[in-house]
């Protein structure tokens, strides 16, 4: 009995895997905002 590979299904699966990896990398690459002076920000919006 021969086994056939479902190429379309594999292609779709690989595409979803790569998009998931790309999304995770984008989330990890976002810089974390630290040492922000809140009072200075409030003054700039008050103008």
C-alpha cells in the first residue's frame, strides 16, 4: 500500500508555523520603556 503526501496540507501547516514564529519574534523585539518621567509627559500634554 502506497503512502501519499498531502502537499497542500503541509504547505498550509508550514505557513502557519512561520507566521507564528514571526509574531513571537516581533513581540519579543519590542523595546521596553523604562525610566520615563511621567511629570514631563503630563506637562507636554497640558500645553
